[in-house]
């Protein structure tokens, strides 16, 4: 997302925001996929950024 208020691991599909992050190398043995994708169930960029930061444990 080009918006500086939205973290780069958010993407918009239709009207709904999704969270997408690569699995860290040290945890790849615990996951079958290379990425973690979650539906954030919101169309609000502010709420999506807030939820994504909470999931990623970032303090930006």
C-alpha cells in the first residue's frame, strides 16, 4: 500500500484488508507455507493498520 499510515504487510482485496508476512527462517520448520495470510475483516485502513501492528507486535 503506498500510504505511510498502512504497514507494507497489508494488502487490499476487494474492500477487505489482509495481513501478509513471510515466515521467518528459524520458524520455517513449524509451518507448511512460506507466508502467513490473515483476513482482518475490515475495510478501514486505520483499523487494518492497528490490527496488523497488533499481530506483528510492532510499536510504530
